[in-house]
C-alpha cells in the first residue's frame, strides 16, 4: 500500500467476510467507517482473501481495501502472521486508530498493532476473552460493561448497549406505519444472515408448511446461492412442491425496503436483530450460535421478539408460539412499537465522539504556518466565533491576510494550531507583553466543540510556556470559555480576568 500519509484522521479497519463468516462484521464496520468519514477521517480496510470476501462491497462504499492471504487463524503462529501482514500497511500509513472486528484476533494481535503508537477499538459480542484496547464496543442490547471489565485493563473505556448500535443510515429513514388488522395476508421474511451454510432456511420452510397453509402465509426467503438451502428451495418451487406462495431471493441490495415490505421476520439473533428493530419489524428469533443467546433474551425482554427455536440444542421450531403471535394482531402491533422505540440512529456518531475523546490525550500544538492563513480565516467566519472577541466584526480577507502574515514571524504573537489525530481543531494565541506575562486566548472550531479540547490545549500550552504567567480576558456571559479556563487551572483575578500561576 503506497498511500501517502494525509492530514486527516487515519483509521485502519481489520475485519473479514466470507461464505462461512457472512458479512455482518464488514457491514457494521462500514457503518462506523461512514460516520468517521463524515467526521473528516480517512478509512482503509484490511481483509483476508477468503472465498466470498467483501472487497467489491467495501469499494462500492468508497473505501480502500487491501487483501492479505486468507490463511486459517487457528494457531498462535497464524495470528502472529496476520498481525505482521496488517502491520506492514499500518506502518506505512501510520493510522491514528485501528478498529478490529474479529473473534479470532486476540489480545496479542491487538498489542502488536498498538506497538505502532496507534489507539485501538475492538468490537465484540460476548465477554469471554482478553482485550488490549483503548475502547471496547459491544452494541448488543444485553451487553454488560461490568462483565467486560475483567477482560480489559483499567484504561479501556467500555461502550455497551443500543446507544452505540451500528445501524446504517438507511435504516433510520422514515419508518412505515405498520397496521396489523388480522384481515390481510401476512408476509413473512426468512433470513438467517450470512450464507446459511448449514442449510437452516430450507428446514424452516419445511417445518412452517402446516402453519403457512392454515394461516395463508406468504413466505420470502433470502438466502445466499452458496447455501444448500437455496438449491433445495429453488428445486421445490420449480416442482410446485409448496402449496403456498414462496419467493426466493439470493441477494438484496436494499434490506431496509425488504424489511418494510414484510410483516414479520424469522431471523437469527445476530446484529441483523437491530436492523429489523429499527424498522419496527417484529421478529421470531431462531438462535443458531451460542453468542446469540444474550441478544435473543434481551430482544424478547424488550418486547420486540418472540423466541421460537434454539438450533444449538434442537432443530425443531416452537410452532405454537409462532402461531400465537401471527394470530394476534394486537401483539404484532405491540412488538412493532417496542422494536421501533429502541434506536435513535446516533450510535455510530457516539462511537466517533468516544474515539475523539480518547484521542484528546494525544492532542498536539503545532506552530501556525503561512499556508494556514485561509484556515484561520475560515474559523473566524464561523457563526458566533467572534461573539466575545474585543472586536466581534469579522475582518475582510485582505485585512486578515495582512495581519496574519505580519504576526506570524513576530516575537510578540505566537499562534498554535490545535491538532487532534492529524486534524486541525482550532488555535491558541499568545500575546507576549513582557518577559514574564502573556495573554492567552483559544478558539475551537464548531466541529470539535464539546470534546473538552480547549482545556486540554490550554493545559498543554501552559506546560510549554511554564516560565510565563498566563492570563485571559473573558467577557461576562462567555460561560463555555470560563469553564474551559477553570478546568485548565486558571482562576478569577479581578473583573473578567483569569490567571494561571505556574
């Protein structure tokens, strides 16, 4: 990978997709990548070259992706080799953050990546293994931060629950108004996610036959062509085997529209549970893996789902439980309302904010340069930026440029850019009055406000200029600045004056 280092926040994402794994890890990482890109970051993916990998999908979303050999990660040596292969592009690109969404890449792998000086966010779905990460995310409804605390060190911030759900933006568009009357034919979606290599989908359709006939159900089955279920169902449709309507799909580009077109989904207890919930779609859950147990229980407790099977124990569906739901329009309506109330669609943005908050510890001050003149002017023009300045009027460009180029080489004024993960977040200005005293002021651009950057930058500047007594003139009503300066150790000294003594 020959991509040059850029001045944006750089995020490297390590996740895999395949016919066996499915695309769940990639899809939620793409959601987070989109939110990071919106915040100004540049994201790249590294994936193993496995059968059914997601290179084309990731590229369609506009992100670069590098493929590494698709070796099995079944030994410590293989995991170490994966870390080595990931470190090669990571070392060239110098990411500020690495995101790993992978059950097989362990704490040793995470430590190896962190040795490059980056921070690391790990995604997991159940607390069972050690992590060496700065942030740990489990977006599942039943996730328990305390349960993860024994698997992380004290510096790791643990993010859990629906507040941090990684729902793609399309799932948060205006919801359909679902009305269950009991008079219309019900359309049921069967989708177990991934590739359904065991062939569960065909078996579910077979078990549903008596119920589907009795209740006049219409079935939509979404299953990958590589699954034996696809072949079996297609052959039976061709032969006219099913005495009810069965529609078979091997791919769906717009899952949101598909969810909106059906009345209930029979699905697994993975991350697609939350996608269905976001559309207010009631779910009949089938657990197909041990790590789905907690999610399934939480979804049932939240009122959005009913559990009709646990294929880790038995392949038999609880058809009476499903029939009770399908014959009760009031219950379907209630499940729909409970599901829709769970998510606000801001989970990815909250995670980005947590990453920036964690990165605050890495904040830097760099000397302003002549080529930053336009950037400083853009900050001056932001609405309300000069509200509490001595002169609140935004200067014309020619005056700003003349002033900027004049003070830059001056010894009486020092300008610093506040840098967070390679992104310019504002500036600090020092006006030197004598050998001991200097007036300090700070501006954080709107995009980075609310992260506590002003106080952090003031503290850093004070440590750089520890030989000086720093003071600031803060007008009445400028409460945000007063809070920032107080947090940075400044104290009131007379009217509208704050001083920090070193």
